[in-house]
C-alpha cells in the first residue's frame, strides 16, 4: 500500500475503529477491506448471483493503490453500525415556528451522524413583519440563524467535532443587508459559513448600476428597492474583511436542476460545491490524477485509458454507497434514492501539472484542466448509463429534464469537492487547487520540527544540482520559490504556489472545471493580505462572466486584523494613538477619561512553544504563545527543585500585558536580557544569567522562528501548545492548526492542516 508515514498517522488517528479505551481494533489494511466489503455487498441487491467478492477486491485495490478514495464518512462508517456514509445534506427551513424547529431537530440528528447541513433562510419573512397567528412581530432570518448556531454548538458530530452549516439568503430578501454583515463580528454565528444567493437579474442591475426589487417571501409583494451596486459593494467589503459571505448563482444552480418539478435548489452543502434539493444528500469521491500519468521517454503524459477505467469503477462504487447507506432521516432516504446523485471529482491536479511541466497559471494549464474534467465527466456518465441498463435509471428519470435522452442511473455524476484529508492520505495536492506550500514545518510527537518538502520539487532540485536543507529553509521562510535565489527560472515558472497564482487564474481554472462538472466546483481564491476590495470585486465579476456557480475568497490574515478603537476623551478630542508595533505586536486600544492604553483581548486560539531551561535552582519551563498578530502571552513554571516562581510568573504576566498593549517585544527583550541572578551565576553549565534573561531568550527564539528565520533556532525540547476544541468557523478564522500548531491551508472552500490531517470539513 503506497501511503506515506503522514498518511498512515492520519488514518490511524482519525479513521480506524477503536475500542472503549480508545485503542485501535483494526489496521489501515483492515479499514480498506471493511469499506470494500461493505460497498461491494450492494451488488447482491441487483443480482443474486453477483460475485461480490470480486467486486470487493476491485474496490479494495482501487483504494489501496490510491487511484480513488470516497469521502471521509464512507471511510469512517462503512461496515459499522452507524453506517452513515454521506458528508453533505440540505434541509428546508419553512416560515413557521414548527417548521423552523423541525429543521433544527433534523440538523442535530445529521450532525450527530457525522454530516454537515446546508440551509436557505430565504423563505422566512423579514424582520418586523406581522405574525398573523399571534399579532406579534417576526424577528427575521438572522435571529433564527443564531438559534440554529446555538443548537449546533450543543451537538458535536460523533462526539468529536462540531457540525458545519451553510446559511444562504437570496439577494432579493428584504433583510439582505443585515445578512451580508452578520458575520463581520467573527464571534457571531460561528458554526455557519454564509453565502448570498445571487440572481441573474441582480447581476444585470449591478452592471447597469440600476436598482432591483426586494420581495417579501411570505406574500410575494415588493417591499422596497435597493441600488444593486451598493449591495454588491457591501458583499465585497465584508468578504474582503472576513472571507464571508461567499456568493452562489441561484439561477445557474436551477438551470442544471434535473428535476425542477420536485422543487427548487436553494442551498448547498457547507463547502459550497454541492447544490441539493431539500432533504437530498450526496455521496462524493475523488480520483487521484497523479496515479493517472504514465512515464515516457520524453517525460510524463496522461493515461487517458486508465482515467476512464477508474472513473467507471468509481461510479459503480458511489452508486453502491447510495444503496448501503443508512440515512439519518426517512425524508432524506426517500429523496436521495429518488435522484441517486453522486459527485465524482479529482485531486492531485496541481501535482499532475508539475510532473507534466505545465504552470498552473497558464493557458496550457487551464486547457488541460478542461480536458481532464471532460474525460472524467464523459466516462462517468457512460458508466452511469451502463448501470441504468442493469439496475434501472434513477426513479425520477421519466419526470426529469433528461427523460428524452438515454436512461442514466444517477441524476448528477460529477462534483469537485474539497479533498483536504483525502489528499493527505493519497499524498497529493488538494482538489483542483494550486499547491499551497512546497515546504513547511511539521511538528512531530516528540516535539521536534521537520521540514516537509514536496517530493516532486525535491526531485527536480536534486536533478538540477541545487537541492540543500538550507535552500528548503529559505523556501519555508519565503513561502514561495519566486523570491529565492539559486533556483533555475524554469523551475520557478512551473512550481508556483497558491499565492503566486493571481486571482484571475484561480477563477479561470475554476471555470474550466465547471464546464464539465454537473454540480459545482469547490475552490478558494486566495488573495495576499495587501489585496484591495476592487480585486475581490473583479473576481466576483469574472466568476459571473465565466459561468461559475459560485465562489469563495480568502484574503490572507484578513480575519485576524483588528481596527484600532480610539475613544473620545471628555473634551471631545480624540485620545492619542498607541505607538505602532513594527515587529510582531498589534497595538491595544485606548479607553477612558485619561486615554489609558488597554491590552488587546487574549485570542481564543493561539499557537505556542514551550522550552525547558536550566536555571540555578532547577528547571524553568517557558511557554510563549502567538497568533497572526504576533506574540500575545508568556507563561512560566518551575520544576520541583524550587526557585522563585512568584518572581518569574510576575515577569511573564507583565511581559504579556506589555506585548498585547502594543509594545515592541524587542524593547522588552532589551530590558530583560542580561539581568543577573547569583544562583544562576554560581552554577556551572547554566545557559542563562537569570529567569528574566531566560524569558528574553525564549522570546528571541520565537520571534526568529515566526518571522521566517532559521527554524533550527527552536530547540528540540520545544513543543506545540495544547490543542483546543474550536468551531468550524473559528477554524476558518485561524491561521494555525488547533491540534498541532502547523500552518493551515485555505483551499477548496475548506481549511486543512497537511501536517496532522485536521480539517474544518472533517
């Protein structure tokens, strides 16, 4: 089985069956046999003489060779009592108290089973409307979103993680402006991703700088008009500031709705790529494109025959998943079996381009993406039509928009989904995203730090005769190859990372894959922190023009910026601004009658390093925690031998307050470094002159490491701070993994840690 040590660790940590003591009761090989046997068993439902053992062998080999992997719930739950194999669901939210709380109850059941949920709140009457049954006043969709959010907070999926939700509101809903800004405070509605449901009429009004109607969903009457450009600018501004809301093009989702008489598509799953009717679920899986290359004398080329064969086997697999799935609600089972939607996608596309020597941000790259997805889509549809000949078409086929064509087993066949954890298992790049980073620091269990390097790049640098550990450290420090000296220009041209790719190329690649995808394409357009709002607006316009079904953007570090809050003093004049902090701190804010400086609040999520230092009276343990704004706190603890814990704790507390108030840590280091203590000076082999000196030196090491300096400055005894349980939205906010402290990747509409396998999407 060709899996890496990292993939092995992820599978063991997150996927294997465990006993009541938390000990694994199966091996990785057992897992794949379990899944293959459970999914192959569905063949017997259609043919009593079917050789399910042969099918199980085919499925097992396809997974263990890493040619194809199904979504995580299938790997986790197939062949187990829970048996819930779907990742994404959409539930309706009706405009009555009974319907609203039915939806909350149903969402809780789905979250308990390990799934995520999408909702449209567009049917709810606007805030301030009259409630006829009581004579009261409606509180509006945003207030009920907060109720859904609180319910999600109380239910953890499988006892291990909070559920994820998508909340959508139509752009013509009277409460749309409140919705657009409802997550500008990133502590609000933390268990939701949100997107605005955009209509063609709205986008046309934006282009003409015209107005459009707001419609009360309860009565169908026009309640007002807004200038479309102002609403569009508000969407752009909030997305630039926090990464939300995203946008989806509702009319395009329903243009491809194959059973429009059953209902309107009004929402998607939490990552935005799977439009579904109310009560529908979808089962997803991804083909590893790297495994569909073949070596030639000239290099590599796509093995088109193998790609078609794998797509056919994957469609068979996913249709079987629908059959053996244990659905959390009878309504979901009925609707899902009526349309039998599957979502076959790909992963490792960026790595495939590297092997082929094709830049992601090029015409050749975009065209290859289009050809790859056309091949997967065509082979997938052919396989689904073949299944229809033996198993019958999906039950609603005769009522669908496809009824005049050849019968097909599945109403939809292809989707590009996030593959964060799956791509770690396969050892390839995620989905259709560019490579996020070619070298990064991985924290391992014994507290040491290793440089992980993209193997394709490493091989290329070795071939060019320029590979070295020092070069890799420089790539880690820069985050990209583009500014690193000593690398041949041709390698730089091909080995581009996510932040080297301009937003326009991100959207063009998304559109290329969308051309041959039944459902939608999960994609994050990554912006540098310096991007302007106009850049975000350009991406939204381009996504509309090129035929995308939606888009999500993330501006690096955007969610973690805090605006300096300057209060007015009694004489009406502004209080003086805090001093700037050029290194790693962000200033606090000034309040009160005297304009005193207050520290910024301690962040909910931090990454930290702990160092054991020998001092004159034993050992001193120093923990330095930091977030995207820099160092935010210092803790100390002394060993059993004694010492003066009150003095070192007092120093650490004052250092923490000073840094969060905006003081330059280098100034603090200068004050503490070199302070002398007799107990340290008298002892041989003590590397510091006092406890304050030890704290100063620990701060120096963390500053050097977090600012991209030599990672070897962090001694092996330094370990990540304790992991924290955070919500999906908090994970989207974070820059560092809450479990291992490594840098998170924002891609595919999701957030993933490639070091330990943590994923916002599970």
